[in-house]
């Protein structure tokens, strides 16, 4: 059941993002630069999803490894995987921690953005926070935090507050 719910989230996020079109997303979630950093807003489209149950407790709690392929639009423009470990409770709620490795452009720079995720799933709503774990290439020296929300049928949105060292 949980796998079908997550697969449904991935399908709904992809369909909603494609329906909105990249032009309207870019206009609605444009990056607004400031000196040395800024705020990036945009959307995330899930392009692939796989999940493996690693363990199940006697009460039905599951421990899962999930991998998602994602496309980022708006302030962050690029692609990359999200790999997460998720605890799914018998009532269907879940908590997860994950890592993202995004090859992207941000604030006129190109490189790789490394994020750590912590979040929850409750019904059809996925909420989480990001911490920038680092950057490579043109994104070296980046730091900051952000958040994201995905709702079945409405897609995923994000906000990332960042700055560059130096």
C-alpha cells in the first residue's frame, strides 16, 4: 500500500508539473539574486521512483530505501537523484532522511548542489527541510537551508535560502 501511495505521489507530481509547463514555472518561481546569495523558488518534477522494503517489524512498521529521479525548475535548474531512508508507520504516516546530488545552475553559477533532507509524509502531503551540505564546481562555498512541499495532484514546490562564502 505504501509503495503505491509513494508511486502515486511521484506520478501526480510529474503530471502536475508537466501540465503547468516550464514557461509558467520559470515566470512564477524566478530567482531573485542579492549580493552573495539569495532565495531560489521553484518546482520539482519526479521522473522516476523505486522503493525497497529493507525490514518490517511485527507491528507492521517498515524501513524502506527510496530512490527518486528529479528535475528542478525555477531558481534551481537541473537534475539529480534523491536517495532516502524512510520509516513507514502502520497508520501510513512516515518520516524520512535523505540526500540529493543535483547537477544544476543556481544564481548564474553551474555545478553540483549537495542537500540533506529531513521530512514527513502524512496522507498525501510530503513536507521537508533541506540543509545545504556543500557545493562543487561553480557552487563551491555555498551554504543555506530550505524547505519543500508536495501534494498529490498539485506538484512539489521549494524555497532555498543560500549564500556563498567569501
